[in-house]
């Protein structure tokens, strides 16, 4: 097993294939296109890395036919562990049925051998882009959760009333404060949650189930 390139970026291609010449050729191909690659010679080695190390980023390039543990079994193990990385299967002609079944289970795609270099690199880039988008959504959700948690009780009082469409004057009367005070709290809430309208605020609360 070879480790990641010294110039590794946050998103990597995790290549799992038992044939050393194939690993070497694919690592060279992907590296020449500026992609960072980590190679594993067996499914068990890859799963051990997942179990023992920090969470992986990127996508998985997985051979269907491998001894001891097939790519399909590795994929099943990934699903059982909740690993969300996009999986691209490398499949021979006789493996198409199995690969299609894997796609139905959630694999990103399969590429039939022999494959064109351009087509393979293109699909890998698409898988990496999908992973980057998923991570961005996750981090955005985490940031919003943290922002909601950081609100003061008075900001929450204003937040829920604004989200239901109440006017500043009505909110001020209900809370026993001035309209200017409501405007200040409203601006703070908008800034912390990075929204620009009551409609966006209502949508955010619906998505996050904030109390």
C-alpha cells in the first residue's frame, strides 16, 4: 500500500485494487492530472484505514474483482459503516450486472475496462466535485446550527416572531420594547444566521427544526 502524495490536497482519490501494475498506472494517470491519490492493495487494508484513521475526504475508485474481499463486499461494508464518499467501480465486461446492482445501492458510477483515460479522469473529477458539494452543505449546516445556538433568548424571541411575518411594531408591543430595539435585534439575527429576509429565516427554521 502506498500513502498519499506529498503534495496531497484535502480531497483524495482512494484507489483500491489488488493488481500492482493497475495501481501504478492509475496513480500515475490521476497524479498527472493534479489529483492526489492513496493506494490500497486490498479491501481489508482500506477498511482498516477507515477504522483506524481520521475521516477520509474525496472519492473511492474500487475494483470489482479482488481476492478474499471483492469490491462489492467492500462497498457493502462502507454502506454499513455510513461512509458517504462517492464510489466508482472499475469493472470488467463480465462484471457489468454486478456493477449496476452496486450503483442501485448508491455507488456513484462504474467504468468498464478497458477504459479511456479522459473518461475516467472526468468521472473522478465529477465524484470529487460531488463530495466537495456535500461537505460544503454539511459545513454550512453545522455553521447555521452553531449560529442558532449562539442566539440570546431575546434574539430568539424576535427571531420566531419575524419568521411568522409579524411587523416590528407588533413584535415591539408583544415584547414590551421599542421598535428601535426590535430593529437592532432583528439585524443581529439576520447577521448571525446570514439571511436577508423573514422568508429565508422561516425556511432556515423549518430545515433546522429550531425551537
